[in-house]
C-alpha cells in the first residue's frame, strides 16, 4: 500500500480536460433546453381561448365531416363539400365556401 501512495501524481492530458468541460457544458445546455421546452408548453397550453357554443346550427341537411378552429373563427366541413365559417364570438355564419 505504501508503494501506491508514493507514486507521483500525473497531470491530466489537455484533451481529456477539454472533453470533460465539453460534456459538462453540453449537459447544462440540455437541461436548460428541456426546462425551456417545458416552460413553453405550459404557457402555450394554458392560454385561455373563447369557448365554443354547445350547439352549432348547421343549414338543413348538412352533416359535419370535419372541424377546425382559429382565434376568432371556426369552420365546419360538411358532406356536401362546403366549408362553413362561423364567427367564434357571436356564432354567426360569416362565409360559405364551396369546394369543387
């Protein structure tokens, strides 16, 4: 045991020191990046948007096929190849687009 304690300490090679610092920096950047992504998800998903009406009055015989929404409007695609665009706040029909 005494022989091991008497060995001179060897200096760490420069490239190993650089590699150790690089791993530490990359780990820190990864942790910060994950925290930023989590923060953005929390702030974006918790934003309040206007509530849609519980019932949407479609023209006679129109059956909904798809639905999409934006900040101030929502659209219903019907089985008659029409897109009905409604005002999100009043529920009034703003525009009808016929798809050919």
